[in-house]
């Protein structure tokens, strides 16, 4: 139920959808004052969000919550990699694995696997869309890893999850982590706070390992003409904000669990 409601809410309130509703609805009801107000609000929001780097600045804030670790622990028991890097429907339709801008989740996992040859690796990703497919992110990731000669013998694939909370639940059930074990959580930087919050709030202490950035980390305040880029970044940032709010309100995240990275007790591992 949570999955269905979250998807429906996003369909209705994604920034571009919301702005389009305001403009279209206002135009249809332009005879009335409320219609003209709605259309004016929609056009104003489109201009503001399209020409100003609001989305970039929201993403910078999200990505900077957990800085890239400079000193990794000398020993790691496991690495959890969250899905989101595979364009599943396109991969199935084209018969070739198609990756997106979140591919660093997988490439960084490959680097970590080399750094920690004894660590167990969990890839968690099913199909996060309404439309069913004959495959899963886990299956497609296995294909691409094997195609580049990566040793998948210590990979554990979880291919049923549809969202971040299910990533946590199904992965924990698969590997049953012990309290004294050290696990790295590998996901995109903008998504890290919500992911870490879910894992830690539900009893799995993980060390955040941000993999992949959509900004250069600098706030911008000068308008520009990259309307599509600005709106794209806004969509991602707002979706993450809504996800964080929903998971907090439903008790899946306790905010006091997501303030700091876990301390690393020893020196760098040489990464």
C-alpha cells in the first residue's frame, strides 16, 4: 500500500506535473479569478524554477550531507549497493543493459570489491515502477558485471525490492548482519541521508559511502537558460525531499539516527 500511495502522490505532485496542472487548469478556468490566479502561479513557478538553479541548490544541500569518506576502515564485512542505476524497461526492450546517471553506484562497488576482497556484496534492486517486466535491476546488473569480467561469486542479489525501505528489509533478511559487523552503504550522494536513515533507524548500522554526484557541490545564484537541466534537478531533489518526509512521518526513519557518519576507528585503507 505504501508503495502504491507514494507512486500516486508523486505522479500528482511532481514539480512539472503540478506546474502543468496549474497552467492548464487555470487556462481552462480563465473566466474566473481563481483560474487566472492559478495560471499566473503556474507560469511564475515555471519561470522561477526553469531559469534559476533552485534544483541545483537543493541537490547540493542533499549531496553534502555525508561527505566522501577519506579514511575507509581497514576491514569491511559487507557492501550494500542500492539499485537505481539501471533503466529496466529499456534494457528489456533493447536486449542490452542500459545504465543511467546513477551508474557510479555500480562502478564504485567494483572498486570497493577490489579494495575489500573478502567482503560480501549485496546488490538490492527489483523493479520500482508500476509496469511489470520480465527482469529486475539485480538480473541486469549481474549481466553487466559478468560482461566486463567481474567475479560475481561473492555477490548476493536481491531482486524483489521496489523502494528504499524494501531494499533494507529484503537485504537484511538475506544476509542477517551481526551487530559487530562493518557494512558500507553505497548509493548516490543525494539519496544517502534517506537511505542511511532507514538502515540505522531499523537496527542496521552502516557507514555511508556516497557514489555519484549530480552537482559540483557549489551553490549557484545566477539565473541561466538551462531550463531542462534546472527542472530535471528540481524533480530529483523534490522527490527526495518528499521521500524523506514520507518515511519520517510513517516512522520508518528516526531523524536522530541520520545526523553523522559512523566513526571510522582506524586509518585509511588506501582507496
